[in-house]
C-alpha cells in the first residue's frame, strides 16, 4: 500500500502568482525524491486562489522524508504557508 496525501490550499488574495511559482518549484524537487510515486499540484481554472495537491509515496517513511527535505522546509514551510489563507490535509492509503 502507498501512502497518499490530498492537500487543499487557498492562497491569500493577491498571492496567487507567487503561490503557483513556489508550487511549481516544490513539485519539480519533490518528484525527484526516491520515495515519491506521484506529486500532482492542480489549480482551479475558475478560482486561481484554490490549489490542491495529490501526493503519493511508497510509504509513510517516504512522506516523512519529504517533510524533512531541504526543499520542503525552504519552499513550503519557509515561504508557501505564509501566503495561504487556509490549508487542509487528508491522508489515505491505496487499496491495491
């Protein structure tokens, strides 16, 4: 079973472009992690402040390694979160 995370974020008004810049940079770096199976950020075409991530890792340890990575700490924790109005996370495991 893989470890899956779905994140729903809402950018603060006026921060949409910077959020997407950080999201792109974060995705590029995260997709290179050995335990990352999928990392898919999406933006609502009708509401550019609304962003979701679909993240899939080989296991919980790979997810934890992602959270501890230099790029995550620098880009997400260090910059992105301050540009958000809200952030909700939901965890799953794949069925097969």
